[in-house]
C-alpha cells in the first residue's frame, strides 16, 4: 500500500503542491487589489497662531502719525509748510510813476539901466530955425555982449541923432517907458518944446514929449511909454516945435555953445523880446506838487525809501544859462530836506538825478489832500549874458520829473478796502480706499489749523470756502466763519503769528471729512481792511503772509460697518481636499473699541455665491464716557465649515473674506464715539479643528 | 522615500524574532539542518553540502490580520485598527520577523559515530513594538473622545534589529546505543544592531496646543552599513554601491554562541532529547551611534503673530523642538545583545517502523520574556526518498498552528521545505505566526532504512 501510494504520488506534483501551499493563495479579503481606501475621518486640533496685536507695534514711524505725549492717544497730523504765500504785491505795490512835466516860461525880463544924451547947441539950432530968427540969434552970439534974447516963434528946431545905446540892439518892451529930460542951456525961457523920438532905421516914432516954460538953465522931463514898442539902439529925436518969447528987453549973454541937452533913460522897462544884454536876475520859485501814483487808490502817508531816484530832465529854450534850485521840503534824509541845484546851459537839455536812497517822503502836507502828494519847489536864476542875447518872453524850461528804482523800506498809509479772491483749487483726495472699505467713519474731532505769519500791517480777513464733493453729487461745505489774520502793531514789530482754526465748534469740518469726499474744492476771499479805515496800514519791503496748514485728525471716531477684505483665488476642491468638516476657533481678548464681524463668501467659477459664513468675531472692549476702552472683552467664536455645507463649498473657486468693524451701537441709535490709544491690544488665539477623510488624502 | 521605507522595514524586522519556533525541523533528521535545533541528534546523511537556503519567520503576538481588516460588502476590504486599540487601550502592538540565509554548510560523519559540520549563515532578527495610541491617532485623530482624557502615548516604542553572520562548527557523537550528544560553536560577526534602551513620551494635540513629551535613547551599531545600503542617514544608498561582500569581513562587533544537545534512548522505540541553542551574545563595540534625547517637553501654541517685526512665525519650531529635547546623534556606548535562546525538550516514539510520533516543548527566552510552545508531531519516511512530517503547535494562546515538513531526495539532491503553520494558508486572517524554510542539500550516504542494521539513535 505504501509502495503504491508513493509510486502513484508524482514527486513533481508533490513539489508543486508544496510550493503552492507555501506561497499561499490569498483569500479575496486579503488581496491588496481588493482593498479600498479607509473611511477613517480623524479629526485633528491644531493651534494655528497666537495673534497679539498691540497697536503700539503696528504704528509705523511715520511723520504724519501723532501720538499724544500725555495720554498716548493716536491721531494723524500732517503739515504743509506753505499752503499760501501772499505776496506783498497782492496788497500793495508802488507802481511805476508817470513823469511830471513842469514848464517855466521866461516871460519879461529886466534889462540893465541905459541912457544917452545929445546936446543941441545954439548954433546948431539957429541953422534949423527960420532965417530971421536964426539971424537974430546969431547976431546976438556974434555981438559979443549981452543983448536981449530974441523971441523964437513956434517952429521946428531940426532933427538930431542920439548916440547908440549899447545895452541892447533892438528890444520889445512889455512894460515901462523912456524918460526924456531936457536941460535948457539957452539964456531964455523956452515956452514950449515938443520932441519926437524915433528909431533911426527904419525910422519909426516911439513917442512925443511936450515941454513948456522951461526957464534958462532949467530942465524938464517927460516919459514916453514904450510898452508894446520895439526900440532900436539908435534913436533920432526931432524938435518939432520950439518957441520962446525971448528975454524981451533984458540982455542975455548968448554963446554958440549954449545948448539944449536931451537925455533919455529907461524907466521900469521890461523886455519881452529882442536882442539885449541880459542882466543877472532871479525868478520867483515855482512849486510843483508831485502826485505819487498808487495802483488802487491807496492813500500813502509816508514812504521810507531804501533806494530810488528822482530824475529831472530839463529842456531849455532860453539863450542864457540858468541855475535851477530844486527843493523838496518833505523829502528828507536824516531829517534834512533834500535840495539840489542844476545848471542849465543855454538852449540845451540837461538831466539830473537826485538820489532818494534813505529818504523819507512825507506825502501829507497838502491840507486838501493829505496823502500821495509832495511838493517840489523849483527856483531859477538867470546869469547875465556875456553880450547881446536874443530873448523871447515865451522861451521856457520844460522840466520833466520822474522816479526811478523806487525801493521802499516802509510804506505807511491806508491801503484801501480790497477784495482778493483766492482761486478755486480742486484737490483729488484719492480716498477711494475709504469707499472700498464701505461703511462709514465719523471723525468726531478733526481740526485744521492755518498757522499765519503776517508782516503786513493791515487787518486782513480770510474767508475759507471749502466744500467736499462726492462723485454722486453729494456735497458738504465747511461753513467756516471769516477770520481776521493776525497782523503786527507797528512796522518795527516782528511778524504777527497765530492760528486760524477750523474745527467742529466753528465749522462742519467733521461732516466734511467723514463723507468722505472724492474731491475737495478749496477757494476763498481775502478782504483788506474789512472795516474800512480803522487805522494806519503799513508794509515793509519784505512784508508777506505765509500760511501753513496743520491738520490734526485725532482718532476719535465712530465707525459703522467699515470693511477690510479681499477676494482671493481659492480652489476649494484642492485647498480643502480631504477635509469633511472644519472649525476655526477664535479665543479673543479685545482691547480695541470695535466689534468685528467676519464674513466669508465662497464663489463658484461664475462668481456666484455658493456659501456664506458670517460670524461675530470680536466684541468691543468696554468703553467709558470719554471713548476710552477701560476693560477688554473676552469672547469665543467658532467659524464652522459644516459637513453639510462642504459639497457647496467645494465648488468654490474664489473666496471673499471681509472683516467688518463697528463701534458699539448706543441706545440712541448712534454709534459710540471712541478714541484710539497706543495701549490698545487684541489677543487672538486661533485654533483649527479639521476632520479629514483619510481616503481622500491617499493617492491612487 | 522608498529607501526610508525599506530602512524602516529592516529596522522593524527583528532583533527579537522572539518566536521563531522552527520546531518543524526538530528531529527531522532526514534533513541535515535539523541539527540546528539539537546538535546532539546526528543527521542521517554521511556527508552533506548544503546549498543556499532561506528561512523566514513571522510572529505577531498582538494581532492578526482579521483584527485590522474589515470586509466592506462582498468584495472589498478596508484597514480598520479600531479593534486593536479598543481592546488594548494604552497598550502596544508589534511583530517580529526573522530571516536567515544559509551561506554554506558542510557536514560529514567520521567513523560512524562522529559527525562534524561547519558552515555559515546570515541572520536578521527584528522586532517592533509601537503604542496602539498611534493607530487610534491616525484613525480617529486627536479629537477622539479617548484623547480628551488621555494623551497619545508614545511609551514603549521598541524597535530592535540584530543582523549577524554566524560561522559555526559542530561536533556530534554517538556515545553508545542510548546516548548521543553534540556541540556547535558559533562565532558571530555582528553586522547591524540597534535597540531601544528606553523610550517614553506622549502627545497631546488640540486647538490650544500641541504638547510633545519625549525621552528616548536608541543605540545602534553598524547602521552605517544600512546607510550605505539605503542612504537614510545621508549616505549614497544603493546608488553608492551595495556590495554584499562588505558584510562578511569582521566588523569588530563579535560574539560567540553555543548549541548543545543530548539524546537518550531509554528503550528502543523511545527517544528523549534536550537541547539549548543560541546561547550567546554579540558585543557591539564598533561603529556605534546613539540617538539620545533629554527628557523634555515641547509645547506649541501656534505661531506668534502681531509683533512689529514678524517674520516667519513657524521658522523656529524645529529649533524649539531641538532645544526642548536636545536630540543628539552621539557616539554610542558599547552594548551587548543576547541571541534568542531556546531550550527544547522532546520525546518521540516509533509507532511504526520509520514512523514516529512525539512532542516538543520549546522554551524560548527572548529579552527576559518567555515564549513557551508545545508541538506534537508525527513523521515518516518512504525509503530514503520522501520524508514527511506533520506538526501541531500551541503557542502564545494560538491553537491553530498546523505545520508540516517535506523533504525529497532526488539522488544526492535533496529539496526540502518546512513550515510551522500551514493553517495560515487556510485561515489567513488569523495568522499570528508563520515560518518557512526552503532549501536544498546535496546529501550522500543516507543511512539504510529501518530494519537494516542500524545501531545509531535514529528517528527516521
């Protein structure tokens, strides 16, 4: 039997069977190919992070950040060194002064005294008498002894020429006369003598002098008026009538040298033309009022000049040298009036510049107009002419007065009431991010301070018209009152400084800034001397107005639903692969005065919302009446990606996350106004608890 | 990654292969390798040359496949560790794997009563013990209700590995008709050794914190060889050249072991034997490397954010852990590992000519832990051509270990296979141990079958 079994037991088959047994034939249950992924869903809790946000750490060192050194409150302060620089020229300037021209006409001038005489000896006369009378007188001359002087019947006595006059050639008199004196050397009384005085060439009658009853050795004078007459320096006179009763019976010596002497001399003559020897003479002073021009009817009382000139340009048509004396009694330097003399050459143009550097011009001496006027007194002196000079009374000096290089130190006066508009400027505030965060922020206590440095000595009123506008047409005006800029009390005072402040007490600044505006339209008006002439205005050469801006925006605010967030690509199927449920826990201790809500919005590939999670994340710290957090608030928040929601969530391809912040809602319906301090902090412990499907995490 | 996995497998397969019973070979004298369980039992062959053979043993006293595999529907299966960790909360699980490869083995009989053998084999013994909390952690996560009251235990992590080459020489003698005995001396060349000196730790993980406590020391020797092979310490790995020849020169980690055996035949059909094998140790004193942590605790509460100079909030975690535990890779101290000693007592009775029945008691002492096993067997042979044997073993509470042995002589060529638990093939889900030896020998001068003149103690 054993033998049979062994023999029938094929050794090869035994070997194969053993091998098969040893290698094993796995049951289906244990075949690797039948294993499916485990359905385990372990959950794991993980501490993600401990976030300790201290505001003090978040605040970067920024020039605009302001931390109050006393209470550590936080705000933003930004300064603009110069937002307005008002030039002096906007208030006052010295315009280019128009030249002032004054003409000094020569007029009538005096001439040197002159005279001439001619003797008509008896022998010369007898030749011009009728022969009988002539013979009678000759016989008496020839008798050698006194005989009665024969009567001379009325008749002409001949024409005689006077010696030439050297003081002029020919002149036209405007005034005065020529005195004619006759000295009777005849030894008889001349009952009448008529003299006709004439220019010699061409002969023209100047006048007739009538004498009567001139006793022997006596004289008589007559004046011939010459006003309006032209007289030459060579004159003839004719004895058109001469008569004498004779001595009758009384013998009278008679000699042929006995003469009738005719003498002429000027009497108060003034010449208005002709060729004369001009004597030295003074003209009356002439006062010219210089009207100091202003641009806008400013009334200038005093100008203290740093530099400047007064220029005289003199055109002379007078044929002799003239010396002008210029006196400016109200223009002083060191208390002394400024005077000057100018020599005007004959028929020449002369320029003269008088420096006014350091001078003070008083423009108040005209009682009728006690501003803008100062006198310039000009007097002239004619120097005597060397020879004959042609003159005409219309000859003149044209004096043109002008100012150059006026540079003042100080101007005092009243500069008038002026309105200066500040051009509108539009400032794009670029606050789009405020719109992005949505909600509303009310800045409760912002302040804009304009720091003014003013060295213009005049009341200046600033009206700041500011308006915030939004794209959708809403607007809020600043509605700030006009404010007067500080100004110095006197020219020697330092520039006045001081702030113009706009805040919640005098404007709608909080509402304007809290819109928030897209653009800020800024305009305004400056009014000089808004109350009229209330006192002395003054400027100096470096007067100016500088306005710097300081905006103080303390973080004293209320907020409602301001949101920070972003939209990110979020392939949920990939990012949340294997996660069947997740819970994020926030254990918070909040020292900030804000409630914070978390919102997660899952969007599919069509940007359609597939799931939304909203949860209050952080509760505001407890705030006292001043808006300061006194006690932090502890809260526990869990954000759940629920198992039931995961199918929808896994469709998401984008994730919008938002953090909404609000200050507490008061019973009145308003939001609590809070203040931000550097010691605020938020401690947030983030933990994640995720349930994962292990099978999903195992690769194929 | 595969390199690391391979390295872990190597590390987790062995030192304590504590339950390699291999009792199917005991007294199976038709196969020369039977002397490995008792050098006092002389093989039947007068001369043999062992061809390369391999022995693999798997032993898992903590769970079977059905404990961790759940059927889903009719055709699908799924891993499920819940039974394992629910039935032994806070305990450990693990397994042992032993591998042995015979490199050469020669034996011959001298003057009929003496038998001398010598040879060499390579042995790899691994053992792994891990906390079952790790399985619960993986399957249920840190939010498990169990972990609300208990941390994840990391205590008792025990990973041992021992690999060596044994050069042995044995001598057996038939003293008389009743007694025989034998001695085998083994010179051991340790290749890789690693052991957990101590390991304690815990993990607590929730939304508030991750808390890790740990205190361990792992001693190793010769791991650079593994590194050279697999590169897990930064070596070149296989790409750097895996040369088996490097494994055989002396590593300086030497040891010695003995196998002793004796048989007594009080009556003609009864044979009683006793043996002690692998009595010895390896002194690991070269290429030592220890991984040591200080007893420490690391608590992670999440990244710190919100500072003014926040960088990467997680950048310092590795440094923090390092600081907490001060994990160091230091030059290790010498250590000694014992081989897995076994004490075997057996008795057999020749029920029929060439057919024996018997029983074996195996007392296995591994790291101070005793693993007893009892085997009943029956074996026979058909001429000197076919050797058959059936075993039934009870060990570690398992009663379904039905094994067998088979040897076929094809002339001088002998092919053999021995398995302790053939039931594993039928009830794969309840296998806690399984070993198999496959090999071939060249055997010469097999002794005549029973009935012929035979004075030796002979079990064939």
